[in-house]
């Protein structure tokens, strides 16, 4: 028997107030299992989600309303349970439970669907994806795109219409062979690593061992670095100079991009406890996140990795959605290599950028935590994956204000917001009020023409 969860009246009100979305769908119990399978497929092929069968929308021209109209008993939902088992026989991707609520008719079926590693099709044999509150059938190029997104097909294995000399006789491969395989011949070694086929190199070979991959794979093998002199969104008016492009084989690309980003960041200052201070990010965390963006991006998408440097954050965006079953929530706990050949072979270089294969995100998190800096923010976008590093400490706003006042006579609301990252002037006022109530600070006497400010309350022991 499947478990039955009792839903409180408060929880039921919350459920009935929800809107159908990219992650939620309501279906009446009269829907056919075959038709529901399309929605199950759509969630599984996108970011996962939940379906509640037995809650339906009533027709009312004046307002939207959802009503509970459940199954008479569990057996009445057998057709849906059989359909779900057919799509996921092992039961590792979908989970089901029945809900009952006091005063409501029958049982509703709650289906929780995880993002799957494979492409899930409906009972009609077609694949669907969730877009907003719709389930859309995918065929042709869109289905190929879905397979790339899932990591079922890797663009790194695609053959390039170029002569193998580009990788078998490059300066990069010769230097690599002298370091790592001094007795081997480049062509033979590349063949054994499945990097050359029919005397043509594949994408992985070009990215790793061609001296200028960008000449062969333009718009998909470089890193763009942009500096925006603002804390707001990226707009051309705030762009400092022209975007910089870092090129070269992947090994060089990663190390040169990290070095350049660090150089730009060191030129930024922010308000700190002792006044204006240089912004610093742990180079190890920056290195791991850039490495991750380069090695795990989707190379079938004609777009470069972008690193955007703002006054209060750094954004690293790589083309392609997260592969397989990886999500923004589980990225630190799971592993899936979209480009396993590239990941494995770049690890053979001297001082490889991915020293601990599969541990890049965890390493970055650990380094940030040790330095008491806020964790990176991970977001999956429509066509890419975005990591944001903010210039923010884990210290509370109250502690940051007090630390600042140890070295400075006073602080204004604007200075405090810049220091703490708080955007709202009223929220910052509440921080000051809490410190005042705790007997830590007081308002400085108002001086005409100057903004209100706050200062520490000096204890008697400090006066003597």
C-alpha cells in the first residue's frame, strides 16, 4: 500500500492558493493516464516538479478557483500508478503518496518527479519538456538538444572536418608528450585515446591539443571577461573598456583566465572595517569555479564562457543547462561529467587544473567557508549555468557595523549599506536601532548639511 498523508486545513489552503508553474501542475481525476504521462515526461526532462491529481480548476469567469475532488479509494488510481511504474520501473526518479483532508471528498494523488538522467517519454513514445506551465512535445533538433542537455550525447566526440596535424603535430601535444609520455608518438597516443578517427580529430582533441582551438571552433571555446563599474545589472553604459577574450587550449585557457580575473579584482576597492579595502577572493575558489565552467559546459552551444566582474560580485556563466540529474540544489552532492573525455585527459597534464576530479564545487565551498565568506550562488538559466560570488562576509550586519566603528568615528546609513550589502535603507535603520537598544551605538549630534550618522558608545573603562 502507498502511504496516506493527512493534510491540515491550513496546509490545504496553502495548496489551493498555489499557481500552476514550471514546477507544479494540478489535474482532475478524470484525466487519462496516457495523457498524464505527457506531463510526467515534461517534468522529468526539465527540472523536476510535482503533480497533484484530484485537485482541479473550476470554471468561473470571474475568478480562478481550485477544488478538491479526489479518488474514492486507492484502487481507483491504479491506472495512474501502473503508468508511473511503467515510466520508472526502479522507482528512483518518481515518488507517489495519497493525500486526505478532513471535510474533503476522497484521496488525491501527489506525484513528485525528479530531474532524470535519461530522456523520459510518455506512453505515446514522444518526449516532452516543461516550459512555464505547459508541457511541450520535442522532436527533431529540439530532441537532439534535449539529449545534449541530459548529457546522453557529448559534443566532445563529434568529429571536426580538419586534418589531424592540428593536434598530432601541435606545440601543445609535443610539450604534453615530452612531459607525460616521453617515449610515445603523438598520433598513436591520440588514436589510443579515441581523439582521432578516420584521420580527423574530434572536438575534445581540438580543445585540448590544438594550439588555437578558437580558429577551428569559434564562438564556443574562449572565455570572455567583462568589467562592469556598477553593482546593478550588466548594461553597456557601465562596461569598462572592451570585453577581453582569453584564447588557447583548455589548460592555458583556465590558468590565464583566472590570473586575469584576479588582476582585475585586485583593482576594485570596497568599504571595509578600516575604510576602503582591496577586494579579495580566494584564488583557489575562483580557480575551481572557472575550471568547472570550462570543463563541464555544453560545447554544442556556440557561445563562450563569460566572466562578468561587478563592483560587488563576480558572475561566471557557462553555456548549457546542468547535465543529467544534476540541479542547482544537489550540485555539491552529486557528480556527472558532461565531457568525461576532456575531464579525464586534462587531468593528465602537469599540474592539472582539476586536481581532485569531481570535487571542484566542494573545494570552492570549503575555501569560502574557511574565510567566512558567503557561499557562491548557483542558478540554472534558460541556456546556461550561472555562479555568483558576492563580496560579502558571513558576519552579521551588526558585527560589521561595530567592526567598522572600531577604526572609524562614525558611520552613515549609506556607508553601512555599502559595507553590509543591505539594499534597503529601512532595513539598515533597523540594524542601527537594534544596536542602539543593546547599548552599543548612538546617533551623533546632527550637523547642518551632513547626513545622519551613528557612533559607538564609549564605556567608562575606555575613557580612563
